[in-house]
């Protein structure tokens, strides 16, 4: 096992970092505050091959893995441009389609996901299900020529820029004689966002972000048979194949924000003079920043382990590591942004210095896409073998 990244990955970090700095936090913040999008950066990243670095080469991707894609998101975040849809479009949706989609689905969707000309959203969360995915009620009913999908989803990112959304629903299980059993099985469907019966409404959030959140309404949405991704009987396995990349990329998103906040705080305390000395010389500021640096490196190590396990095909091992990485990354993102504000004092609350606006985004990484409490439940039950409390 090597703890040193390959030359190819070090070069990937370098060139992605350069792209991120070309745009930078000020540009990203302007887009967010004006209600704009990050389309310009997104398309340039796609043209350079960064968005599809994890997707198969035959469909326009780079042939790499989640370890490579996580570097892209981390470095863009560290440069002040954390692209949330990287967690969703090439990561969850691209991975699920490349692993379980038909040849036609791959040909239709993967090239656009790879070059950025197509964005796909992902919809699993429901108002009454929350973290309990077993309580999902969005239901796909068989029709003569395909499916009819009905249900509601909440906190779905990027529907305004997405051409389609990968929806987690349920199908009605049939008995051996073809009758309905009343049981529901999870299944994944590709739903065009402009299909009849699809509506979405923006949820107003106290987040300064160019990526908006939506409530999604599916009212008897008719889909062809080929809208189903993978096997109807193996969708739970397919779902987890998408959720592990989601946690890995959410970790990269949080680590990128933490690195950006730490860099701003470190630069400030080196230059700010009080009583003829830089304030960074005082342990009251130096030690918290040093602790954050340590926690950042530990979170990144777990992220790299999770990505390595996933790319090696160990879905179960990757699940444990991805959850741990997500926990560690969310915690250090919150600590880093809070300490950045504290280190800058009054300047930390100004738009000019741009650190207070990071606090809410960092705080969200403790909640989404899975809360820290659910991760602790997972570790307690699966890693420690403790009894389930629910």
C-alpha cells in the first residue's frame, strides 16, 4: 500500500487547481448571490475531461475511478469553486448507468455526462421517509408500454439545469402466478425533467450557493420500458452502488471547503499585526488551525481509502470507509469554517473576506447526503456489531 499519489494524480490535482483558481471564490460567490449558475466553469471542466474522469473511455470518459473524480471536486473546492453537481451527475448517475445500464442507456447518457453538456439529477429523499429509504412511497406501476411513476421528492439538487433525473422509486412485486403481492421493491428510473407530469418547485434555502434545491412532483409520469436502469430485482444493490460514490464525493466537497477556509485563515493570521507581531504567532490561533490541518489530512486518508476500495470493486468495504470519510470530512469542514471566521475577527463576517458565507455550506455537510447521526448508527451496527435501536 502506498500513501503517495501517483504522478498522474498529482498532475490532475495541479491542472484542476489551476482551473479552479482561474475562476476563484469571488467569481463563484458572484454567481451564487446573483442567482446565476456555474455553467462556464462546468463546461470548461467537461471540455478538459475532468467531469468524466471516472467514466469509461469508450463513452468519452477518462477511464479512471472515484479516486480521480474526488480529486477534481476537492481541488475545485479548495480553489473556492465547490461544484455540488459533481457529487450527483457524473458520480452517482454516471456510475450507476455505467455499471448497470443497457448499451443504449450508456450511449444516450454517458457522453453528455462526461463532457458536461448533460447534467443529471438524483432523487431519493422524500418528505415522509427522511433517512429511512425503506419507507419510500414513489411507486412505478407497469403499463402496456412501460411504466407510470407517481410520487414526491424533496431537497433535489440542480433540477433547473438537469436534462433528466435518476429517480429511486418502488415497483409492485408479483407472485409466481403473476398476481400482485402488495410488496414494493426499490427500482431506479431515468426521468426526463421535461416529461409530462413532472413538476418541481424551488425550496428557499439560507445557503449562498449557485446550486438550488427543489421539491419534485411526479404525477402519473409515463415512461418507456427502457427508463428502468438495471435489473428490477437487484435495484437495492444498484442503489448502494450509487450511494457509496455519493458519500465519497460529499467527503471531497467538504474537504475542499475546509481547505479553502483554512488557507484563508492561515494567510490572514500570518499578515495581521497586533502588538508588533503576527496574530498567528499566538497559540490561541495557531493551535486550532494546526488541529484542523491534522483533521483534514486524516479525513483525506479515509476518503482515499474509501475510493480505493470502491474502485477495486469492494462495495461492502467501501461502504464502511465512505461513511467514515463523510463523517470526518463534515466535522472538519464545520471546524475549519468556524475557526476561519474566528481568526479573522470582524473581517470574518464581511463579504470582502468571504469566509462567513462558507459556514452554512460547511454545516450542510453534516446533514447531507446522510446525517452524522445515521453514520454513527451505521458504524455502531455494522462496524461494532451493536444492536439496532430502530
